[in-house]
């Protein structure tokens, strides 16, 4: 949407981000704001652009973590006395609890991910296997170039899902959130990066076997690697190391294969109402095209072919 009243724009943007003040860099306050929020999960994608250069005082940035990608123009941010500049094609993580001031030039447009901080910290704690002793804080610098490309692909997937209008099942939404949050935690330096890089013991074969059983039993009803690790009393990384040691695979790969097997069972007992999209989303596959490619690799034919063969005539 385009908002022609600056005070109205400040109010709407403040509801999504945080209360803030905006000062135009030029005397004229007649600024148009292009603003759009979309979210298929707890993490919201925000598109924002002002028609003139502005200075934004966001205060203490309460409980707000942004990965702010510049799709055009250039920006500068100051947090607790540190500053960073970035331009089109770059993304900067902005951590919560810091005095924050932005300076956007006239061409700056952002596609930002508004991260659920509590969920991110729970994910980090699950990876570590113990609670965080302090809030998470990321280095104030652009994402590494290699990770930037990965991050833009992840954002495109999220935007595609949102624009499709298809409501994700809770399992699919949780799986997508886990992917996004884990990607953030491993892709950019923060105050727990060193702890995440420390070696951890591998889960025992018995724990790995229990995890496999839970993944297989719950492939259709819905579960995640984090949930199973929590239930078995180990960290995600300990479970990952156990799967690697026992089977040279990962818990995520095993769970994905279990979901593909469940999809095959559903499609081979199809009813008139069965559809490939419904099956994919029901089983936690957020990207239907990718599900179809994985299914074909596993069973030698696309899921639509299986459905055609077994659907009642």
C-alpha cells in the first residue's frame, strides 16, 4: 500500500516494528510511504520505502531483530555508537535492545525479515542443549557474500509461499521457521557462535534408534527435529552427530524421507479429494515444487503420476 500521510505511516510501521520518530532530511514533509507486510510463519517479511531521504530514530529497538535487505539505494545505521552502511544487494542484521538510528537515502527500499526474537533464542538454546545466559546479539556488519546469496534464496521461498495464498499447516510453518532461524544462527556471527562451533558428543545408537522411531511414527501427524531432540533430552547437534556416526545421514534427512514415505502411502490410497498440494502441505513440505522433485527422486515418478494411478475412477 502507498501511504501519503507521514504520521499515518509512522503509526502503521510502528505497529510492525517499534515506536519511532521520522525526520525528513529535506524541509518538505510530503513523503509517500510504500509499506507491505507478509508472513506465512512467525517471521514477517516487510517491504518499506520512503519517497525522500529520512532519518529514523527507533529508540532502544525493543525485542526487535531485523535482517534488513536493501533492494535499492543505500542506508546507514547506528547502534550504541557503532555504525554500518550498506546498499542494494546487501543485508545487515540489527539486534534488539540497542539505541538505533537509521539514515535512508531517497532510493532506499528494504525487504526485511522481522524475526521473532524469543523463537530465535529458543532455537539457539535447542542447538546448544542449554538455556541462553544472555540475549542474542549479532555483529553489526553485512552478511558474508556467500551467505547473502543463500539468504536471498530463503527470502524468495518465503515470499513465494506467502504470495500463493496457501495457508501452511502448523507442522509446515514450524519446519519453515526452524529452517530460517537455524540458517540465521549459522550464517552470521553472533555472541553464541563460538559455543555453537564447539564439539559436542554424539547421541548413542539407542537414542538415534528412538529418534528414528519417533520420526517414522509422527511423519504424518507432524513433528520436528527440535521437538524430538527435546523429548529425548539431547541437543539438536548431539542428535545430528549421532545420526552422522550411526548412518552417515542427518535427522532432517531421515525425517524428510519419513515424510516422503508417508506421502507415498497417502497417494497410493487416494480418495477423490486427495491432491498433491494438500498432501505436501499436510506433511510439512512448505515448497510444493521441491516436494515433487524429492518425491520423484525417491519413487521414480512425480507425485501427480502416483495420484493418477491410484485415484478412484
